[in-house]
C-alpha cells in the first residue's frame, strides 16, 4: 500500500534548527492526528512536506512509496499525490469555486501517468454536485468567487471540497491555532470523517485537543521540540483531552534553544 515516510527529518528556517529528527509513516487509508504545543514545529513539518522553499532539509528524507520527494518542486509533489490545505486561503475575485476546482482537477489529469483528457463540463458538474451533496453544501456555492467574502467556516468547507474533488493520496490539514473556532474544526473533522477511505492518508495537524471529539484518528502523535515524542491511539487522545500538554513538558523538559 502506498505510504508517506518521513525519516529522521531535520529542518532549519534561516539556519535555525526547528525539526530535530522526526520520524513518521502514514499509509493510505489511515488518519493521523499530529498534536503538540505552539511553536513545536507542526506547521514546519507540513510546509516542508509540501516543499516550501523557506524550509531547508538539513538531514533525513521524505519519501512516497520509497521515492524521495526532496528534489521535487511543490507542484510536482502535488502531482505525486500530496495535498496541503491552505492555512490562509487567498481570494480570487472573478474565479468561481467551480472553475477553480475544474482547473485544478484538469491540471492533475493532464499530468497523470498516463495523461488523462480534461473532464467535460457536464461530467465535472455531476462530480461537483455529488461531492457537494456529500459535504452538505449548497450547489450555488460553486458559483461564488473563490474565498471572496467567505466566512472562516466557508473557507474551511471550500478546503474540504477541494480535497474531495482532487482525491489526493495524502492530505495534510494544518489547523494553526489562531483564529480557529470550534465550528471550523467541526467542519474539517466531519469532512475528513466523510472522505476517509482506503485511497487517502490524512494528517490532521492541530494544537487543539478538542478536535479529538470530532475526528477518529487511527493514530495520535504528540510533537514536541521538533520531534514526535509520543505515538498512540485512543488512549493517548484521552490523555491529551484530560491533561493537555503539561505532562509532555514535564517528561521531555524545556525546548532546546534554536
Ligand atoms: P507550530 O506550528 O507547532 O506552532 P511552527 O512550525 O510554526 O510551530 O514554528 C516552529 C518554530 O519555528 C517556532 O519557534 C517559530 O518561531 C519558528 N519559525 C516559524 N516560522 C519561522 C520563520 N519564517 N522564520 C524564523 N523562525 C520561524
Ligand atoms: Mg502551526
């Protein structure tokens, strides 16, 4: 089964080491929750997997099915099946949600191996309708300009819709901590629960223990000071829910200076 493997990953931002030897394996079909206190490197991990140029991998590797993606640009990684939901999605006046999604899907299809033809307008309409029904979205939403005047919740729903249409092999949802209300968490969680299936591996990154009330991850990982220090299942989720992160700080000490 296809897998995303992160091996002894060390990452620096402007020569400051942030990730310090992180190991993780995600198979398609699995949902992993990656949790941890603020500033611990969660977003660094997400952005590095996607190939953001500011993040320098100084040691270790990121592989899909045994093949390193480190030399690939972000768009190549996207075609290789990695999807990172935008944290702060930009609005694009004049481009509707439906057109944006159709363009993204066709770009994916053209670069598939072997290449596929563009989806017809009619087939796309059917596809979009079925995905929107599944996510309980109003179909008229597809006619709105992308993120233009969207509420936080509508932006989140659009992210999840993008995930549903593109069906990536590995989806990373980085829910940074500021400005995230419980409603947005619920929307993303419900979406992940609905879309979860044998052909998608999901990493839900969050600081918020409460997400575990909404999502049923197969694995829970605690990140601290640039590494994954604890991994478990429901037991670990309950511990985090009841006790937060204080015990992590006590057990692993103060973070190292960057
Ligand atoms: P998290 O998502 O877990 O809150 P981040 O990955 O955003 O953590 O940040 C990890 C560390 O990297 C923090 O100490 C933060 O200050 C630092 N950091 C993040 N982005 C930058 C940047 N662009 N330049 C310098 N340091 C950064
Ligand atoms: Mg973050």
